[in-house]
RNA sequence: GGCGACGUGGCCGAGUGGCUGAGGCAAGGGCCUGCAAAGCCCUGUACCCGGGUUCGAUUCCCGGCGUCGCCUCCA
């Protein structure tokens, strides 16, 4: 199959071995799952389904960032322990994903479970001479990563200028280079702290994914995913520190999903223009929500509007009607069995073909729309997209 | 400023080198109806601008303009 690779800026063949190693950046569980999260993870879910369909074994790891600033801030605001807040929101997220019929991922490790791995990982980077310790903090030395910026397409000098202009943490006198980023940092008084060789503290933002990917999947992974907003700095930093620690290529293929907008702006927690999955589920069939997500291409930015759900409710209804009609026909006349199964396979193959072309889910949905209208069997094709048509839910 | 995406009828949104435009919403007309609602039928000189390639471009290429996203809170 072919997929767009962020690092190479082109649609390229994606031909992993029999066992595919996949890592996607998960959520920071301080608020409910919104449409943007769902769009991202359902994209990877469809990819995973097609890889399995092609005969691959897929190990997919999706972390949970339960040690991070926004989580601490929200816990502070609510007056609860950050891990209690995280556990609750994580459960809501998993319930949303299950309702949308997402496959179980192979592992969903929490950052808080990885402190020992993170300390070990930082040790590896320091031993390589690519990180340094100042005042209880560990910084990655950007000058040791000549390829830094290659993922996002930004040059070192450029990033430097921009970081200065934008007032990143460039004025920190402890850093040798304004772009150096934190691997380990001292905690504030009301933040959790773990002992380490460099003093008590907590991990930097990017380090958990590197440590977890290494722990769960090994030095080199086939595909790393996440929202497009993570390309820089998160994934850029992840790549730099991982390759520094292991000396191996970190990721063979980078895949990023476009951000979802609402009211002309990116949907985001800080803007508050969110559509939450659990609220949507109160009003609409979860499979209609899934259809509303996959009728968009993962690399095209799109905007949420209220007509989406009504349209996809009807689409789901049409697909279900097509299946039950076919079932009835089959029951009445078993001689038709073979013919219908052939129709099913043809639709399935057409959908496979669309998915293999840079995960063209809109094209796949259109094919099933047409097949349903023409009275052909669509259940296998719908199942490949993760759309459950049985009336049991 | 750099990088990326996008710019299709009132709105949303597919799609295509020519055979005139998926679909949805809105709007107008009609059928039906005691009235209304629902339903059904009909109605639309579209592809940001300027160059180029071409017999021919909305579709390909170049350059503008505009919108959105990323550029250390973010899926």
C-alpha cells in the first residue's frame, strides 16, 4: 500500500514486514475526548484493520500522558489528585473509542508507569554525550543532532531565530543552545517528583514517547503517528533523542492526521470550541459518528458542522437497510448465496484498493454508498472500515 | 517570515483535461392535504485572479491574492 510520509513529503510505498510496529501519540487525560482525537485515532484504526486484513500482525502502542503540565493544572483547579483525574478521563476515552468500534491497541502504557524507563533512557543519551546536566535538569544538546528539523522541514538557524522571536524558553541561561530541550526537570512544590541521579524531578514533555516506544516496540518502529500539531516540536525532539540514545533509525514512516476545525478555527482544548464524543453519543448512533469521521480524508483539514451527523445517520440507515434486505433474499433463496458473496468480494476489493491508496476512506465510503444503493452485499467492506451494521447495538 | 493544506452555485461538499456540474442543506414553484407538517416532483449560465502547456483547463505547471493550520498547551 501507499501512504504519505511526513518526513519525505510524498506518498510513498508502505511495505512493512509481517509484523508491523506502530506507535501513536495518545491523549493527555485531563478532559473528555473530542472529535479531533477521535478523527485521529479512528484513522489509525482503519489503517490497523487494513494491515491485519493484508495478513500482517500489528503491534500498536498508544501512550497516555498522565504526567504533564495541563493535567497538573486541571487537577489543581479541580482540587483532585492528578492521577485520579487522569484515570477517570482515560476511562472515558477508552469508552468512547470502544463505542466507535476502535480495535483494542496492543498496549496503552501510561507515562507514570515509565519513570524507571525514562530515567534509563536519559542515562543512555547522557552516556552518548548528547545531553548535559545543569541545576537538577537534563537538557538535550541540539548540536548533536545534525538532522534536527528534517521531519518538520525547518532548518536549525531558522528554528533558532523563530524560537527567539517567539519567546520559547530560549533565555534559560542553563541551556547551551536556545533550542535545547528538557529531558528531566525539577518539579514544583505541588507537582509529583521522582528521585533520579540528577535530583528529584519529573520527565520532560517528549521523553515518555521515546522511552515507551523503545520499551514496548524496540529501537526502530515501522510507523509513528499522531496529530499534525505534534510534528514540531514533539516528534522532532522525539526523533532526535531516540536516535541519540540508540544510534538506530527511530521511525521508518511518519504519518500525521490533519486537524479538525469548528467555527473556522482549529478545534482545541484551549479555544474551547470542542465537540465531545460522549455528548454526541447521547444523540447519535456511534456508528454514524464513525462514518462522519471516515467520510473525511485523514490528511485533509475539515470543519465540523451540524449537518454531518444527519447525513451520516441516513448513510448508516441505508447501509443497514441494504444488509438486512440481502439477508432476507439469502434466506429465501439459498441458490443466490454464491452470487451475493461474489458481489461482496468485489465491493470489498474495491474498498481495499481505496484504502491502499493513501488510506482513501472517503473513496471507500463512496464505493459502499453506491454498492448499497445497487443492492450488492456490503457487509465485508463495511466491516473492513470498522462500521458495525448488525442491529445489536 | 518559514513550512503545509485549501480556495467549486446562498451555504456545506464530491469530482473531472473536453462528453456541461455527486450529494446534502437552504430558497423558489408544484403535487398531496380541510390547514399545517412530513413525503414526493421540478428549478442552479459554479469551479479565486493572472500567465503558461494544450486543439481544448475548473482540472496540469508557474506567479499572485485570500483563508486555515504548525512554528515548545494541543490529536
